[in-house]
């Protein structure tokens, strides 16, 4: 078999198109139909507890659609299914994620790598009465939080103050049952998961579908390939965190079926695979701020291969040792990662704070980068209902970005604050 050799730029444009960055933004109001379009591209939204700007699952939609009503996504994920069909359900996918409802059986097929929650299986084996008590209480009271269950059952020991991982036995059992698919997230209160039974959340046809581990892996790898465009086997496996042996076998089967096409990408050490429906636009245009948990960049090694962009999240790095900041967003412009900005929503002051702004080495036309980045920050501030932008002093773009954000381009200008 002749293997096609693909250039770095071509691979990058293929990946960006697969992730929805070649699709035009809506020209009018963003609707549920637009959410469905993006979900058809990226397949999942990672959940994370960081609140420094906005919850992580809201941000990939913003990067691809622009300002949109966040309650659209809330309704799609946690609205009561009697009002309108639920689009999304929580599941362990890449990490804790929102996935299309129809993908739920695949993620419980046995194709995935065992999750951290499996460590609580030993507790479940020791305390079968607690497992049954949790299930019975959820059946009677759900949707219900682990804290409310704990109070009702009087079981376990409360977590030590400030220690998220030192959970009560009740919480551990809830997470174990959730990981196994015996409980689901019926809704959320704030960011607190409220557990419910699958039969009250998922459609009957979804619950009835039985998928073995091999088929589950094959379908998940196909979805990952469509979402990534061109990728190594390790890239494909990481998208849903599959078992290595399942992933490798699925890739082989999908190549034989013609759904994946082997390619060699210049500069990549490992063989790659392109989805048969992947397209490679002649050019990518437009700008987007990318959350650290965006599926385009969450695999840091792949990000470096695609963009030559070394990126590490520094939330857990002591402040004096951070290179760029606490919650840093890469800035995508015309298909390249050209800058990065540290961002924080200061809601009490009504400000989008930009403590640091940094151009990438070798970024062409820095003046245009600043103009487009300022426009993207104003758009984000308006979306987050913040009425001011305050730039800091860290980074080579900080001073000029501060000046650029003071030049309003909107009919209702955002208030700019001196540094």
C-alpha cells in the first residue's frame, strides 16, 4: 500500500477543519441547531471545576460560534427530557465530559481505560448495603446530590475541610455507580452533580443498546478520527481514553474497512491516519481564544506537533514559577497559534482582567495580532457580561494590547480601565 506523505501545514488545516474552525460563524442568533453542528464536529465537551473565567464546557462553543446564550447549552445538557429531547449526558470520556446522548452506550462498552473511580470498587464490595441504600434513595428522591444522600443515609465520614479527594463513603459509592453507568447526572445545581437513575434521564433506545468492547472501541475511534481529522493512534486513543489494545485493534479494523487512511506527516515520528471524510481547506481564516480544555489543544504533545506551540497549564505551578500565568488561553489567528493571554473574570469589579499577554516567537504581523486579539477580548468581555477590560504588565504584548483595547469597535463600548 502506498502511503501518502502530508505536509505539516496541510495536517494543521485538516485538524482545524475537523474541529469546526473552517465553518462560518452564525450571522444571526445562535440556536440549538448551531450547537448540534459543533457537537457533530468535536463530539464532547470537557467539564472542569475551574471558575477563574467561565466553566470549561461553555468555552469551546464560544470559540467556534462566538457569543451565544449559555442557557442553550444548559438546556441541552440538563433540561428535563419531557420538555425537549436531551442532547447531552455526562460521562467519563476524555475526562468528565458532556457527550451526545447516543454515545453513552459506547462509553460503557468496556472499550475505555478503567477510570479512577474503580478504586472505590473495593469499598462497594465491603459495603453492599450502602450501595443498595444509595440506589434506593436515588430511586425515591432523585435527582439528588451526594451531600443530601449522605445526610439522609447518615453513612460515611464527611470530607476533611479543603480536601476534595477525601470523600465520604457515600460520595465514593455515588462516583463508583456513576462511573459504571448505574447512576447518571440528572441535572446540576451550580456545579454540583445531582444523581438520578438512567431510566429517568436516557431514552429507552439508548439504554437498550448493547455494545461489546470491540465494537465500542471501533465506533469511538471513528468518532475521534472524524473530530481530529488527521492523527496518530495515540492521539485517537487519547480522545476518549481507550484501552491501548482496544484502540490499536480498532485502528487496524477501520483501516481495513477504508474509514481511516494511513498517511505520514512530515516531522511526526509515528504513523498517522486521516479520516476518509476529512477535508483540507486551502486556508483557515478567523480568530478564536482557546480554553486550556478545548479539544483542539488539550493534548499538549499533539498541539506542539501541529502548531509548534509548547503549552502547559500552570494552575498548579507556584505563582513565582509560572511562565505565562494561571489560566492562559492560546490565541488562534488564521490557522496559527500566534499569542497567549492570561485571563480572569473579576465579577465583583465587572472586569475582564488580562494580567499577561505574550506574542509567539516568530509570529508575523504583530500589529494585526494585537488588533484581532483586542477585538476577541472585547467580544469575550461582552459575552461574559463584563463591562471593562483591565490589562496587566506581563508580556511583550501587554502595553500595546492595553492601548488597543481602549479603542472601542462596538456600538456599546466596553469600559477600559488603566493598567
